[in-house]
C-alpha cells in the first residue's frame, strides 16, 4: 500500500467519532472483546463489529480468537503513517512558534 493510501486509510478510520471511541477503549486495555466494547457504549454489537473491521483494515488493531471470543488489541505501528505525516507539520509549526517567540521578545523585551 503506498504511503498516501496508508495515511488516507488511517485518517478515514479515525475520522468517525464512534470508531475513535472504540479505538480509545482498545488502547486503554490490554485486550478486549466485542461484547466488552459493546457494553455501555450505546452502540449495537453489529456496529461495533463494523468499526472493528475498519480499524483492522487500517492496521490499527489486531485480533486473537480464543474459543467463542475474539480479543482485540491496539497495533501502535498502525499509527506510523499518521505520525510521519504529523511530523512533517511539526517542523513547520516549531519554526513558526520560534518566529513568534522572537517577535514577541522584540515587541516586549
């Protein structure tokens, strides 16, 4: 998958607020099942499963079947395209903030 396509996939997966909430719950636990993710979420199990499918396709989560349950865990490496993209803009903003800091020192020494 080309880098731009990987970035688009990750951004699309995290663009949905419900999916982001599911991802955050997965990140906050070692491993978690669909049933546990559904409990207290206000979303149906089918909807949670669809969100998990998108997160898995984006490389953000991995699954481990055990008996009748499937356990999901975060895949930190899946965020690499987003981190790389944001790193580019981090340099941009650091330079701008340094310029602003210098300007403010000139205005109010």
